[in-house]
């Protein structure tokens, strides 16, 4: 049998007069927990209007028709394409720059557009090559990727997006000659500037007329971002292999920058299994007009163009405006919660959002419990999935006041995001207390 304690010392050992007043008024037991300082969730990306993307393709088709039927490196149609895209971006508030290089005896151009704001030490880039082959207008290859990136950039402007990362968009020249423009850009970046690029997203041929839905498998986070988007549409994806090493992500990848992107297929034939899950025609190339004169405005699959353009925006909003919190940031609940004497357990919640991956192996839990006999108190941390981590057991010999301590928990098997709870129970009679505050530090 547990020994009883005198009533008078128990009352004298109350640590805060205000708490005694609240308890007497019957208010403490009804105090509601409330989370403090949890980051806001990532904003949802807007729908990219298909009509807007196709309007850009119509302009690129007109430019080609007015300039010898193509938009190839060194030809007037390419420079006119650069001027068109630059004009749209300048009007939308981007800071644009045109980078010149020389290839095959002709001047080439890269267009780079920076959106104001965001962390300059964390740059997220998205790009597409703007040049065609000399045989045709190159509306799928790669007007489609160029138009999707352009309209996403314009959507950033319309939303007046305030990203956490600095956003940079690019349109490359002379890709068809061997990624010349993008390689020139990457090679011209000082090492310190390369280290600031947190990721590069590439979009080359995103509207093939007999389309597949291919996702680059280079960087796991970027890959998952695209796969999650398509999973939400119930559209299966496959790993992209046909264009691996054949587009503008390669120069970035070669210097260690994380890359990812989308592709809808080129000269390879669609298999019967692919046709079964995506529709279209098996045994036929994803794009029968690849590098041909028939790669015109009629060589576009609207559904693929629409889905992939929306996916570009999803990636920019998700990866560029994520609210991921650096290690060491904390989530705290400061609302008082009464702990019933020898009664049911009570909980207090903090909502963790915006992090990626799992909680750390050294998750710190700061606890501030005011109680007149700490030995009565049992404390657990509850992970979002309900897994309990015991922080403190009861003890009949621990007669000190209060539980003010920091515990370290190996929570590496738990998803970081979600509702974490501190559970507190008084398991013996005659002493009272309350949870003053608690905090998680990642």
C-alpha cells in the first residue's frame, strides 16, 4: 500500500499561485491545447491553362514559318524565339539575361529569367531547350517543353509567388547539337554558384502525339514529386530511359547538381503494355515526327501537354515553395493543460508540417510540467501514427517538484510531419499539477 502524504505540505508546495486560482475557479481542467509556430503547408500550384500553353506553341509555329520553316541554332527563327519568350518574361516582372556562345561557327543564345526573392543560396531551376532541328519547326521537340516552362513562369508572376527558394527559369540554345547551350551555362558558373543550385528540372518533349508518361529517376526527391503528382491523377508512370543523357539535364548532373524531369517519348515504339495503360497505338513511335518536318502544331497531344504543364507547376510550387524547416527548428505548445489527480491521461499536440522524410534519431523533447510530487507522473511522446515513446516512469521515491527536462528520442522510423502528442498521466492520489509547455526540436 502506498503511504499517504499530509495535506498541508501538499498545498504549500504549489509552485504558481495563478495555477491554484485557475484550479479553484474550475478553469484549468477545461484549458484547450493549441499548437504554436508550426509552419504553413505548401501552397497548391495553380492549374496551367492549356489554351495559354498552346498559344505559345502557335507563336513558335508562326516564327518558324516566317523564318525558313525552323527555329534551329544559328538561324533567324531561333533568335526570334528567344525574343518572344524574353518579351513575355520581361513584361511579367522577371529579371532576364541573354547569354551568348558560339557553336559551329554561329552565335547561340541562352535565356535565363530570375524571379525576385527566395533564398539566393538555394536556387531551383527549370529549363527546356528552345531550338529545333533544321528540318522543321520543332513544336513538340521542344516547343512543348519551352511553352510549358514559360507558362509556369508566367503563373508564378500572376500568383506573385513568394518562394522559399530562389526560382530561375532557362531556355537553352543548341541542344540539338549536343547540349551546347546548357553545357556552356553550367561550365561558366563559378563553383560557389553551382553549389547554390539545389536542383534542375528539365522538360524536353512533353506532348508527344502517342504519349507515354516518363519520369527521370536521378534525384529521389524530385522523382517522388512528379510521381506523387501523377499518382494523384491515377496515371501510371515509367522511369525515363530513352532520353537519358540526351538532354539538358546532363551537364547539371555531371557536376553533381540534383536533376529531374519529364518526357513523353521520342522515336522508340510504344509497347502493347504501354498502350494498354496509357492509350495510344502500340508498335508506333511515341513521336513519329521526331526530328522531321511534320513536327508542327498538329504534332501535339493536348492531354499530355496539359498534364505535363500542370506537373511542371506542381514541381515548382512543391520544391520551390516548400516550408521545410532546417535542423534545429522547434515546434512548441504553450497552452496549459490540467493533469487530473490519479486520473485519466491528458494530451497536448503540436502539428509538424513542411518537413521531408523522417524525424531525426536525436529528436529532442523539452517538457515543463508543474506538479507537487513528480514521482506520480508518467510521460510519453506519441508519434503521429500512435507509437508511444516512454520519456518518464512513475516512482514512489521521487518526491521532488516538477518535471522540467529535455529527453532525446530516436524517432528515425517515424514520419516527421503530423500531429505529435505529449501524453501525461498522474497515477497516484493526493498531488496535483499541470502541463505548462512542451517543445519538439528537430
